[in-house]
């Protein structure tokens, strides 16, 4: 599912505005700027219709899910269903059911922050995915893709912390929801925006729309693998600017943290001397990262 982004596709297919980088120049390692505005909501290129289920672990009323839904509905070829927890369920991984202590699984109809219809579940993110697949889609017409996010905060690394494995990528409810979808045969993307003041959701929206544009035909054809999910992490640069806007760096999940980054902390996009060879090293020094996470 990981792809090679070409700047010409970005310019022609998405119409996304990059205030600093611009489509006419090649990327570099230090002056890329942020991902820019949400643009056209993923229009351009192929406009083959897609059924898209949007979920998260921050809750249906969160800023991140609202940002991506508003961008997606700008494209009439996107058929959007929102089903998410009724409040913050961060750190719930792929747990399900009342025994997971997320809630009693009651369901109600509500709206996102901007008023788009949403189904709210008193449960875990994985519960929201399962409910949507079982109740909001015909059995023979499941969603073509699940977009989980945009999470408020990064989900990088598979690093053991205090004897507990899998921090952050494995305990994330955002990633857990995507993995749940993949295990049920639906391709999924988990997207997470780095901690910052402010959190740069427009940059994350641009990256998600790019991913969707690049995969649109394959998703419609049902040819995207579900053995893993893609995990996008987009910096909200505390210092400097994103190094590779709209050119995600394909890197593996880190299993170690030799540079002692605070994995739930801010990013220094002006940092030098660190090889962006893993998602942790790259993300915390200002790179948009794209990593595969096994579904099982």
C-alpha cells in the first residue's frame, strides 16, 4: 500500500496549495513548509466513486475527524459515513466489547462539529468499525476504505517502554480501528497529526487526500492488500517546517529510541544530524512518515 509520490501528480491531481514549497520546485530537507490547505477534497485524477467509512479514537466531535470529513465531502464522488466513539477513547488499541471498558455499546445519531451526520458509539474505536460494517452498509457493499483519524497526536514507533511493548503505534485506538477494518477485509489508513500548538490539521488533511488520490482506483477495484494498514504521521512543527510536504517518507516502525525522543512530545523540524531511518527518528525531526502496520 505504500506508494511513490510524484510532485506532478500532486499539482495536477489534488490542486493543493503549498504556500512555501510550491509545486514547481523540488523538495529538500529543510524548507518544505506545511501541507497547506485542504484543497479540493481529493478531486482530480480519477473520480471513481468510493464508499468511505471515517472513524477515529478521539470521538465523533473531535477537530481532526471534522477536518477530514469536511475535505472529503467536497468531492461528490466520495460517499461518506462517519461512525466513531462518542468521546475520547485514546489508547484503546483494537479492544472490543463491554469488557474492554470503553462503554456499554449504546448507539445514537449525532453530527460532527460542522454538522455532518455521524453515528456515535459508547464503545472503543474497533467497536465503531464493527458496528458500521455490520449495520451501516449492505453485506454486499462494504466500504471501499476506512479512514481512521485524523488523530490529535502522533502514533509512531513499536518501542518497549517500561516493559510494555508497542508504544504508541500498537496502543493507539486510531490504528486499532484501521487494523480491525483490515482484518474484516476492508483496506484502511490511520492518520495522526503531531502534537503542537497549534496542531496542524490542514497539513494532515492534505496528506490524507493525497494518499486517497494515489490509491483511489485500486481501492475501487478491491485490489489493495488488507494484510497490513498504512499509518501516516504528520508533524506539527514546534520549530521549523515540514521537510517533505506531500512526499511521505516510507520508513519502518522504530523498535528502539536511541535518540531518546519523548514519544508523546513535540517535534523539532530544524533538527540536524539524525538519520530519518525509522518513523520515530524521521517524524521527530520534521518528516511526514508512512509506515506499514501488520493487521494481525
